[in-house]
C-alpha cells in the first residue's frame, strides 16, 4: 500500500512536469503567433500603401524589398524578423495563394511603371491581394486562437492535476495522521489494559465506568464481580502457565461479549468486574452463563473433562437506594459474590435487601471493632480435643466470640471478614493469643490443671517480620511453658508463599511452639510439602465428615492421609466430627484426636475451666 501511494504520487508529479513543459512551449508559440498575425497584417497594409504611392507617381522599391523579406520568412526561410511558419493546412493554403497573388501585384506594378497597364488594373489587382491578405490574417488568427484554446485546456489539465496532486497529498497525509491517531489510540488503550486478559486495569475501569454511569443512558446498568471457585487449585495442580492460559481465554470470551457502552476489568488474579447494560434483569445472567459455559467447554477440551465453576455477584444500579459511585456498586456486587463463595447461594447472586441488611450489619461492625477491642468485648471460647486412645480431653482450640456491650453474641462469620477486609485480623489474633496466655498464667499461679491450647493465626501474620518475636515476647511475659501453646495456620498459606511459610514455621519451632495445619485436605496443599514442613499436627477438614455425596471416598482419603503423615511423625486431629460412627472409624484409621460436637461444643472460658477442674478431681 505504501509503495503504491509513492508510485501514484511520482506519476502525478511526472505528468505535471510534462504538462508544464508543453505549456511553456505553447506559450512561446502563442507569443510568436501574435507576431505572425501582426506581420501578415503589415503585408496587407504595406501593400495597399505601396500601390497608393505607385498610383501617385512615387515608386518605392524599398517597400517592395521589405514586403519580399517578410513573405520569405512567412514561407519558412530564416530572416531578420524571426517569424514562425505554422503547419496549419488552412493557413498554408491561404499563404500559398497570397504568395502567388503577390507575384501578380509585383507584375502589375512593373507593367504600370512601363505604361503597359493602367491604374485601374493595378488597383483591381491590389484589391484582390488585400482580400487574400485579409483571409490569411484570419487564418493566422484562427490558428492562434486554436493554440490558445489548446493552452487553456493544458492549463486546465495542469490545474486539475495539481488539484489532484494536492488532494492526493492531503488524502495520504490525512490517512497517515488518522492511522497514527488510530495507532496512538490503540497503544493508549493497550496501556490501560491488563496484558494477559485484555481487561481494563482497575483504575481505568473505575474512571470509565463512572463516566458511563453519569451519562444516564436509557438502558439500565449492572455491575458484576466474578471469579472462579478454587482457582488456586488449578494453579497448584496444573501450573501457573495453564492458569494464565485459562484467564487469557476467559478475558477473550468476556471481551467478545462486550457491547457499546460496556466495560470489563481485572481486579487481580482470577477476579473480574463488568459493567453491563440491560433492559430486563434476566439478560445479565443469561449473558454471563453463556460466557461461563464457554470457559467450561474450553476446560473440558483442554483437561479431559476438568470443570470449574464461577461465583458472580450482580448489583443492578436501580436496586440501590443510596447515592453511590462506581466503588459503592463494586463493593455491593463483591458482597453478593461472597455469598456464593461461602456456599449460601447459587452461582449468580443479585444484590438485594437481605444482602443490603447484612452489608449494613458489617458496616456497623466495622465502625465498632476498634472500640470493641479496646473494651475487651471479644471473649475466648475453648473447644476440647479428645485423645481417641484414652477418650479424655488432651488439649483445646481457642476460638473468639464477640459479646457486644448489649450482651448479644455476634457470629464470627460476621466480624471475622470485617477484620480481614480492614487488615486488622492480626490484631484480633494477637488479642486472642494474649488472652489465652493471661488465662494460662492465672491457672498456673493458682496451681490448677492446664492443658495445651492451640491458637489460630491468619496468613497476614506470616507477612509480619516481627510476628514470631512478638508472640515469644507475650508468652514469656506471662511465663507460659512453650509446650502449652500451639500455633495453627490454614492450609491456604501453603500456596501463598511456601518459602516464607517454611522460614516462619522454622522460627516458631525454634522458639518452642508446636505448629499445626488447619482445614487440611479440601484445599490446595501438596502432601509432598509435609516432608519438608516441620509441623506437629495436621487437622483434617470437617468436610470429609459432613458431605453425604462421596462419603465413602472421602473417608478413604482421610484414612490415606492419616497413614501417610504418621510416617512423618505428625499427629492428626479430625475436626467437625458429629457421630459415634465417625469416631469408631477414625479410631480404626489411627487418628489421634477428635474435635467436634460428638464430644464438646465450643464453651466459654469459665465453663472450660470448670470442666478441667472436674476432670482433675476424677
């Protein structure tokens, strides 16, 4: 294309140059043709003067010579006047006749001078010559006029070519500018997008989404917040390359679904947000299901039937009574999504009044958590763990409950997510740890029975470089023997940062703490990691014991895990056990401890302390 443009432009310039040369030549010719007309006219007028003088008795041979010289040049011979000799048939015909008649005039003058002819004959001959001269002048003028028209056409052609040339240049330049502008727009758009999925980066998504919402189109808008269930499992099992491939393919699917006035962005990892238009609310789930089915089909083809489900929260702008910006709508869509993640709703959830009330409840909790921490409204409950070999309580897990100033118990399901979202969960962990140490210290001072207590720590603690040092300082301040404290962390930390986990667990063990992995078995961890991780206890996820579908397979899997970790000298705790039948099976499997309602529910500190005192008396 670029070569053709250059070739076309060169051709236009060559044509313009050729026409310019022709024009200059024609202009010069036209100037000489004007001179030709003048001299033919001179021949006509001078001949009449010559005859008149002859009839008056004045012989003028000089005029005769003058006219002979002009006529010779008119006939193509070189002379002093530089007259042209056009190759025009009509003019040449008239000029030939004029030359013949000039000879008649010369003979008639000679005869008149010799007295052989009277003046009337000479006058008649000159009149005929005058008419022919006139005719020749007209022929020269007609030829000159034709050349002028030709020049006019050439000039018009030149103007047209010049106009075409400049139009071509302007078009090419404009096209180049448009191409450059289009390229810049594409580059700017690419700079605003996530390179893996093609989705807008979040700051750009927020800006563009807010602009679209403020335009107040006739169509309604909905904000969607969606991700995959257990996507970390895919990364862990199939590798991050395949995980990235899935995300890139999903981004392409979402991009193809976008219509005018719609956007999609990527929050992080497998979390996406969308701004969609709709006329009927049902359109939203139909479209999103279609996109999700496509990625499921892609996974089925890629991984031999492997499937993945999505969790999508939908907030329709018309369903929100508050005046919100895009961040507010995103929060509500995300809140609706979380109700899918915790298993209380199907895959697609619309933000509604019930969710709104829960959101406001969390907002109220968010506004009070610092005050509640300062007022020590959080209480530690203890759930005993029973040693299966003896049937006796061997230790317990510390669990936190919130008893508000009004005396109401707030469920951990409500306030724990708020602590996590506000990045304050580490403060709650430390609060519980210190409360446990304070209680154990008092029991030791009073000489009462004490058993080891396991305390949960969040993944946020593992990114705190002073975490181990701070916990050691609290333990030592209350003079608690290291064997009475066990640190529990969830299985998901294994995936987040394995090197950091190994380092931190090593420091905890060096400081004398026992370590346990909570919720093991239904998440993302690799059993092979346990051979390098110096943990003391493995807590098997309660989902192995409550899921009716595939129950036999789950129990067999739990059996296999128990057999394997025993080889690493790791004790096992089955949590969430609720029936005697399960207890008997776990005894057969060789499980060490059971923690569940089949024996004890979580109980307040005073109740657990009384239980320990009673056991001591026995």
